[in-house]
C-alpha cells in the first residue's frame, strides 16, 4: 500500500528510504502519497500548497543572485563565483519545481512499485484497489505455511477518495462514506482469506488509522475528510484529540477474548514491540523505545497502559503532553502550542488548507492550556490555578517528564527541511527517459 516515507537519498537508484532497506522482504504499493492530481480533479492539492512557496523562494534567490553579480562586477564586496553559481542552481531547481507543479505531478508522484521496479507511472486509479487487494491475498497464500508479517496501508480513506464504481452511492454519507464502505469490504476480503486458509486462530490482526479526520478537506459543501465526533481538531493539528485519538481493533480468536473494550491510551508506536514479542524476539536494548507491547493489556494481565506520558509533536515541535496518572486513573493533557484556526471559531485551518507547526499560524501558551480529559474529552474548558487545585502539581510533574524525555532524544538531520522538501530531478523514480516517465505493467508484459 502507501509507503510515503521517501525513496532515494543521493541517486535515483540508491533506494535508501525504500521498504526493502528497512526490514521488509517484499513491497508493492505507492511510494509517495495520494493527491488530487492523481485523478485530474479540478482543485489541485499538492500544487495549491506548494506553488506559492516555490515561486516566493524562486524570486528571493533570483534577487540574491542578481545582487551578488552586480556587487561582484562592481567590486562592492568580495564573493566567489562558485557561491553565485550554486545559488543560481538552487534558484533554477525552485523554478523547475514551481513550473512542474502545473502538470507533471501526476506522472512523477502517482506511481506504483513492486520491490525496486516501477510497475505503473502514472498509476491506473480504477485498478489500484483490485491490484492492492490481489497482492495482499497472494502474499497470504504464498506464506500460509510459515509465520509472516503483512502490513497493508490502504489508499482508503484518503482524499481524493478513490472509490470504484461498485461502491459509489452506497453510503448515506456521500463519497467519504462510500470510500469507508469499500475499505470495510477490502478488510473483509482479507479476513475471509485468513479464515479459509485455516489461519484464523494463529493470526494476530490489528486495524487502526494513522490520524483523525481531515477537517479542511472539502469540495463545496461536501466534507471529504471524515468526522471526529466530540473531539476537538483534526489531522495535522499537533495535540488536539480529534487529530490523534483513533480506535484500534484487534482480532485473535482463541487467544484474546471477544467483545472486550479497553479504554486505555496506547500508540501506533506500540506495534513494533508487540510484533517483536509475537515473533519471539527481543527489542533492541541500545536505544530508548517509545512503544510498549500491547499483549499484557490485550490479554488482561495488566489493567493500565504502560504509557504514563505521551508526547504529541507537530513536526519537530512539541505541542502537547498527555499524563495518564496511575494512582487516580485521571488523564491530563497540557498544550504548549495550538494552531490558530481560520476563521477563528471554525475549529480548523480552512484558509491555509492544513495547520502549520510553527510561525504566525501557531499560538504559544504560557502557562500551558491544561485539560482533564477524563472529565472534558472535548477539550472545551481549559483549567487554571484558580479552577483546579492540582494545577501547579500537575504542571510540575509534566514539566519534569518533558525534561526527562528531552534527555532521551538524539539530534538527527531534519528530513522535513525546506531543502529536503524541494523536488530533486536526480532522485525522481522514472520508468522511461526522464522527464517523459511513463509505463504500464500489462503493456510491459505484452
């Protein structure tokens, strides 16, 4: 399914970020993300968010190069031609990125790969659902006689909500509901295969979402990004519950009791140590792991999540901290920063399209906004020292936890820096002669 963790580092074929370089033995899916450009909709998504940025940087770099050249020729200040040339090349890359966002995105971003090979560029969205499902089923059949790990990251439920004709109009909740129903059907097909291959009682299945509903996703009056119920905020908003609180559904007949509801905060980071324990291995001891195995909680040998604190980031910025107080069971959450909603009372960043992590689009709070999630899950009533007797005690404990957490962090290169976000033609996966990247698996076979 969708990987979206990068592909190459220095050359078009080094595959440093590819799944096969990170523990997986087989990969079939989309290495990048799904955007509106993939189906030629009228409202380009990636282009809309990047075009202004690319054009701004292009203008600034051109101005800087022009100033340096004039200064160099007039002997106003010493500067090496090498620096000017490098800056000019950088400006050219920004210009190409701006220009390419008006038409090439579909061919360069919307691709399917099998292992290291591109199978479709651009991908055929009408067949993507059946292709993904067929690959997953084939994988199960191929590995049914031995232990296996199958990670399926569906393109559902994600804008632009690619839904096959069979499921269009099936739901009372518009295109989003149709997409959810098709996803449900796909999961059901996979579970049927598990059952028919007599793997039901020996297979641990975990189903979850990576974030809450995307509130800013609209087309006219239609909501395309889901609904977060009573929880505030949504996808890409740092710490608000609507963006990070999602259900997790587990199935393992004969091992885990059916119908059990566990109301404890866990994390997708818990999948790794859980899988390691299931495989009979041991997690690495040479680093701090943020996840904890879920098995004691699922099997009932432990009643509380091992996560006393959860740290909620937006990019590299710590926006909120959750404290699951063991002695009382109370769950507190402190917000150090929150996105500035546009319009103010809308509950989302509609003018920007997605909330930023820093800058003028973020409000910083000192003292932090504190909520008692046990009594106020909607985060509607921030507490203060006047309204909550434990305010100072709670804030001191959270502050100490943040200090301890920071000691466990190791600085790493910023992969989401402006330089790393800019499109680099020499890293572009391409089936054919760049920039005319085009191929189709069936025609290749023919």
